[in-house]
């Protein structure tokens, strides 16, 4: 009898939900503040098919956006919808949504969902373009911002709180040894694009922005030609691997070639691995500069998915990050190479070095900050516990952290051992509210009921303000946004 290899990223609350739902009656316990008028949206992987458990990687599941419309203290609806890339539409028996894809990379954007220029976008990295959604989470189609976005995009843009413009650093294995810094204006058009030379072809999940600088993380998770070659037809796999080893990170890969390899089956393998021979460094570029203006600073080998925030302090740049000791060195199905910690990197521009220090050694991930302070000095930061489960896989825990970085202390809020919390997003109570005056919003899964709640916490006290009880569970995912009406 054939046996199936278990995959922890297809089990428990990682397992996909199969049904798209629209619920207009959602029970709320407690009181939702009246100032919340908008949508809480969250994106994450939710395989629409039946992936091979032996090779399935958590990062590659079909995108599914979950959302709640909140107004006047009530939840008007809850919806969950697949992001309909061409393969998803075909699986559902629907027409494909026309639009400009990049290099054959028609990903079902599964990593983040944001609002910008009055529109909603599901976003992903590594070569895929954003997918535009309507206000009720229906898929409109892939988007290149009226032809101004020349390649793929990122899963982690940052909005400048002063200008409202969207800044991003995007990577794609076919761009040789470069990544792209871009700025999208408030009309939804790319107004600035700069190529930044890096050491090869790294995974660059996020970046940091200060009032004066763009900060890029050139770290030792790089394109893996051996993994990518498994996507080629078997007779050509070895030859494909040799060609990729000589090309990737050195020379531009024509889009038509990329589409025949990685682009032809983006859900089959994540072609990135830990590279112990690749130097770990941080690059600092003036916001109005170019690649020749970048200064590079060595750091200890590690990987960073998510910075909390960064800011300037004279001749220093302060960067707070969730630091992983390694990534995809031995575990190739998810981020499970040791507990990530909250660290601070201080880039000393005058001395030409980086001071690395540990702020909190407890496992944690998905750090968020008051987005009115992106690139500015922050006092508070919020994250979710990240620890190894009984199944041996690293996942979010039942704990939310609130860090007071000025006082050097933190508070925690536990939802109980039967619960699992995902990322929490800060929403201020008004435009002039204090830094921790508002709420934190995020999904919490209860194993005993096999359902999820949208939990609203008072950001000051971490006490529960309200909980919207959903009729189903929301699988563990990645990132969300509060999109005000």
C-alpha cells in the first residue's frame, strides 16, 4: 500500500479551506470602536488543488484573501476569495482575467494585500505582478500600473507617511545581480525606478525605509539552480542546471527562457536555499541616489524576512528586525531553521560598521509598527510568538508581544494554549492619536472549536475590545492591512 509523506504545512490550521464564503451576519462579542470604518484584509497560501506533500512549500500555496467590512461598530460582511490567476480561474471553471503578467510568472498573489490610490492589490514577490481586487475581494486581474511597472513587484512595499507614495524593493532571479527600487505615486503610477547591484540573485523579501535612506538586505538565501532544474523536462534537467549555474546572478535571463523553466510551474518548488558562501550585508542608498551611491556594511550571516521599522539618528541608522539564524538550509518546506529573535542593527555611517544587539531572545515574527511612523523614530512595536510546535514545525503561537523600545521592556498577551494567533495590525484611533492609542487587529484560531475570530485588542493595555466570531477558520497566512473607507 502506498503511503503519503506528511507535510506539517498542509495539516492543522495550515490546511486549506475549500469553500469561498460570504457571511452578512457575523456575531460580535464586545464593542468594536466606532472610528473603525473600512476593511480588515489578510492574504495567505491556500492550495486550490492537491499539492504533493513531499515537496509542497508553504510559500507557494494559492493566494486566498480573507476580509471583514466594519462600520458603525458592526461587521457588515466576511468574505474569503481565491486570487484568480489563470490556473485558479481554469480550476474553478471560470474565464481568465486578462492583464499584463511578467515573464510568464502568473502567480496567484498570496503574501500581502494592501490599499493604494483607492484600489486594492494582492501582492507577491519573486517575479509576480500585483493582482487587483475589487472592494468585495473579487479578482479584476494582474496589474502593471498602466504600463509603468516594467517587471515584477514585492510583497512588502512601504508607504511614506508624509507623501503617501509607495516605496518598494523587488527581486527576480532573471535580473542578474540586481534588484529594483521603485516609487509609486498617489495616482498609482511608477514615478521612479532604480536598479541596485547586489552580490548575486538573493531572496529579498523586504527592505527598510528612513526619511533619508533606502536600506536593502543582501543576505545568504539565493537562487538554487539545482532546485530550479527539477522543473525542466527530465532529459534536460542536468543541462538546465549547468546553464543556470553559469547564468543566474551574473547575466540577464530572457523572459521567454524564464517562462519555460521556473515560470512554467511556480507552485512546484521554491528555488531558493541557504548559501553559506554568500556574504551577508546591508546596503544603504540615499532616497534620491542610484546604485553607485550604495554603501555596503557586513553583518553576521542570517536571514531577515521582516523589519519592524528603521529611522535616522544623526550619522546612524537604527533598524529593528526579526532575525532568523538561517533559512532553507535543512528544512525546505517552510521557515523552520531556528527561532527568530527581535534584534537591532545600528549602522554607523561614520565608522563604517554595524552594531548588532539582541532586543528580545524569545521566538517571534510578523513585527508591525504604527504605519504613521514608517521611517521615523518609533517607541512601540508589536509581534507574534513564533515557536516550534509538537509536529516539529515553526509556527505562530498563542502570544502577542508589545515592545516598548524606549523603556526596554515588553508586555505579552496570551490567548490560551488551544489558540494560535497570526499577525496583528495596529490601527490608530484617529490621525492625531498617540503612538499606542488605538487597536491591534488579527486572526486567532481556536483548535477546540476549529474556528477563527477577528480579535480587536486595545493597543495600550492588550485587553480584548471585541471579537468577531467567524463561521469557519482562517488558515495560517502572512500579511494583512487595515484599509480605511
